[in-house]
């Protein structure tokens, strides 16, 4: 332990500086010179909050000409390997309510297809994203990117899980019977379909995710809610969103009901012709 400068404190091992505490409270971990750290926690963020700086391998604070990186890992000796489903790294985003802290969101990565193969050639990884629901004590998985780039988003627009491959092609939504209970026939059918009002429209410029110059064909969620309320839900911002899968199911039942009417009319015609 020594004093690198006035009102500062340094810690060293084997003749090399390993840690430095500046007079303003900044704490850095790294090698001499003490101004260049591999890791630094600073109180000088301008907002009163602590900030973390990670510097590159040369001890240079990242800018347009340098690259910063975090390395997370789980390692074993050369004769062993990391087991499948091992969490290699995890980042928690912490909030506080009164005197209790909680995890509001989390990102982690796990290894898959692990085995005793040379230089990890057969190993692969999955990245997972979590958020904390309201009135919940834990986080729930919301999105996952698998080893071939396929993306699965949980509960997208109220349709359970949906995925997309690396080319953006949507995969099937989860619909397994084992995931469901209280299964009943839908009360919505031909009568509801006849009440729906298909429209064309342009999205407002405020919706930055969708081209506002392309005319769309669809429904107005508020109108559908009055007819098939199960097909409509609210987003986190309060906007209404439409589950077109519910519309598809209602269309299926409407066709079945209409087909039954057609067959009944055909039978009446046959009966009249045979008189």
C-alpha cells in the first residue's frame, strides 16, 4: 500500500500497481500508470450516480478509435469441459423499493451441446433475456436467441411464444395441449364475423416501427373489442393490440356454421324435388 499522488491510495503486488483510489473517490483496477485502468468505478457521472468504465487491453478509455469489452466465462482444467446448460455469464439490472433491492431485468448466456471436443468446436451458446412482471418476486424469460440465430419472443402480442429464424421467417406459435387447461368451444363464429368491419388505413408517423406510407388492410382494435373481446389486449403503453389468431379461429367456426347452413339448404332442396 502506498501513496501514488497526494490524497490518493494505491495497492500493489509484486512491484506492480493493482488498485488505485483517487482523491475524488474514483476506484480503478489495473496496471501502472494509474490513470489507465482495466476497470474503473467513477462517481463523476454528472448526475450523482456511479458509472463504470471498461477499458481495452491497452488500458485506454474507449472512444471512437478503441474497443471496450467484457469477458464472462466459466472455466475448468484442460482435461474437462463446461457442462451443457451452464450459465457462462449474467447481467442483472437492480432496482430498489424502500429498503429492498430487486432484479428488474436480466440477461444471461448458457452453453449448449457441450462435450469433450477439441477447442469447443461442438459447443454452442444461447442468449436469454428476462424482465420482472408487476407484483412478481422474480424475472421471467421474454426472449431467446439460440445457437443458429433463431429468435423466440415469449408472449408476443398475447399469442404465447413465437419465433423467427435467422432469415426473419416466423415459426409456429406455441399451441401444445399440455400447456392449456379449461379447454372449451369458442362462442364466437358466423354472427361475430358478419359484424366485423375490415378497413384500410395508414399508420401515424409516431409509430416508428411501421412504414407510415404503406396502406394497410385490417381491423380497428376498439371495434373488434366490442365483438370479440378475447382478441384484444393492451400493450405496456396503453395502446390496444389485436390477436389475429383469435380472428382466424373465429373465421374457422364461421365457415363450419355456414357449411352446416348450406348442407341444410341442400337437403331442403332435395326434399322439395322429391315431392
